[in-house]
C-alpha cells in the first residue's frame, strides 16, 4: 500500500548556492530528523529541504493522511501499538526514495526495526533542553503521550527513556531557546558536511 507519491523532481525553488556542493556530495542520500516532540523537526526539516533542493515529508502528516484521522484520534481509537505499526510502514516506504528530508515522530527511535530504515540516510538529532520543550508544548492538546496531569514529568521521563536512542544519530544539533530555524538548518548542513568528510577520510585511510 502506497502512502505517498514523491515527485522525481526537486521543488521548483532553487537551492541556496552555499549548499550546492553539499547536495552533490550527498548524492541523493536522505536526511532523517529525530528528537523529542516540540524539538522543531518539521520547521527545520522544511528549511533543510529548501536549502538542499530536496523534498520534505513529515511522518506524522503522512500517517494522518493514510489513516484519515488525526494522531490523537488514532491513539484514542486504535492505541499506540497500531500507531507505531503504521509509523514503521510509512518510514519503510519513505526510505525507498532519495533526495528527501524526513521529520520523524518523537518515538520512532523506540522501535528497533525503524533503525534499519533510518540508517539508509543520515540521522540528525535535534537536541533541545527540557525547559525549552516545556515552553513550546504548554497547552498543546495534540500530543497523546502528554495528556493528563503532570505532563511536565511525563515529558521529562520520555526524554530520559529515549535519550540514549537519540544519541545513536550520526549528527547531534543542540538547539537553544531563541535559535532561529534558518540558523539551525545552516548549522546542521555544516555538521552533515563534516560527517561526510570524516567518513570519506576514514574510507581513504582504510
């Protein structure tokens, strides 16, 4: 079952000149953004896609389109297990394409099978302090895992449980309060370029 139909052509807007060399060096490899809910994966991913001339997908948005219902409704009616299964199916299909920037759900790293798809590309962790996440998520009713009282403690617990999984990313981008999306995206591209150079140097040495 196909959940999406990415165009074989990049977006019509031209990529930023400074990223052209990196786009060539990536050679179509996908970028996967991981991190906690509220980390800014969607906005940062869209900016990265524009800079690279890639297409952008958000796994949560694809899941909602495929299921015909919102994430909270999916959780309420079918439970987290059904959501995670659909999430894996969407990720598997996306990973078959090239030249994509993909923003993933915060819990995608908890399913070991998903790492086999994430490792098809370069995995970028948006590491955001808990206090910043709390400020962004206050009053957000669209996060099923944070509903009910004492949601701040739930958020902290989730981060503690997932942190070692996020740390398996190829690139770690620390985001502070007030950082602008464009600056974050530009820094990520620098870190990705450094990662590619390091892998290239290692291959030459070996």
